[in-house]
C-alpha cells in the first residue's frame, strides 16, 4: 500500500496546534526533539518545506492528538 502524501504544515498550523495543546514553543521543541530556534524559525516562516525540523514538529503535534487539515475544499489549512 502506498503512503499517503501529506500537504506541508504551515506556520499558522504549527501555532494553532500548539495553542490547542496549550504548549509553549519551548515544550514543542522538547517534544519534537529539535532546537527552540527551529520551532521559532518555522513559525516565523524563516524555514520552509516538510523536511527535518518541520517533520519532527508535525509528528510531535500529531502524536498528541492534533489533526492537520489540508486546504482542499472551501476552507484553508487548519487544525483540529
């Protein structure tokens, strides 16, 4: 079975995911096992792409229940 390709996570989705979990940037960095500067850079759009740090950040949030919604349909990207 082929893996489902996920759309890249956006900076606003990272911030919203943290808000849903009531996590600080520091706690997200700890949970994702990345540096605090990595979280800050992705949230401020200084880094892009779904590689390395972004993938670790996404997985940490998903592992704690955050669901990333794509921009397909009538709504833009979001979280729940």
